[in-house]
C-alpha cells in the first residue's frame, strides 16, 4: 500500500471510515492498534510524538501501512483534516491519548493532527472516542523498558472529566472500555468487527 500522506482522495471502498489518531503515548498502544485492525475501514493519523513512540515500541510505519492508510503530521494547517468535510469519516478515535492531548482536546486546542481531527469532528457532529491514559490515581503502564507505576496529578484527572463533558465525545479509561465504546459505535453504524478478536 503506498504512502497515504498525500493521498487525499475518497476511500477506495467508497464508504465512510474510522479516523484513528495515535499520540505520544505507549499506554496499551499495541492493544489499541489490535482493536483498530479488527475494525472495518480505518485510517491512521499520527502526531509527530506518535511517530516517535511507535519507533520506541518497534512498530514500523511499513507494517502499519499493510493494514491502514497512514497520514502523518507534516503540514502546519493539518491538511488531512479536510477529508472530514467530505464525509470520509463517521467516527474519530484517539487511542491511546496522552494527558497532553486530553488537556488540549478538553480546552479546545488543536495544534496537532490528532487534536485537529478531534476538534473538527466535534464541530461537524462526528462522534469521538478518546482512550485517555491518566484516568486513575495510580496507573500501571508498560514503557519500552518495562512496567511503570504512575501517579497522575489532579490536573490530569480533572482534564479527563472536562473531556467527558464535551459534545459528541465518549471517554474510555481502559482497553476493555475502549472495546465497549467501539462495539457500541459499530452497532450504531450497523457494522461488525472484522475478526473474532472482538
């Protein structure tokens, strides 16, 4: 599959798709990508930090392109966001989402490709699903070098609650909750998972 950074044409299968964004978090990154692979018609949108984190976890763009069209954060005006206006996407997903991305989304900032996708989707009434990383007083996550215990600050937890209050947004706080939110969205769209992994 060719590099899709400049391929801003309608999806080849003719139907609306999931716009799935990757940010700079490794928190259940592989599990999130496994869910994305099990969905029908997914395009990936990578922040610059997301690209760096993929490399840290030894996930290669070439491998991702075997399953997805991949759009990278290479333009100041987030050019790929324009595809939302042409009804190419029915759902915007950010999974996993860093506390930085959650804060930006919660306060309406959009200075990366994922936050631009999220903001414009919301303005168009396109449902969003955000798998937030820092959602509990103690979070155990796998870094590239092993498991780490983190203690999110009150500000991170408050931003998750702010995000929950946004129009057209569902917040997931675990892989299981992400799967459930995706399952509900598939039901709303009368679509089905691609594999039995659902």
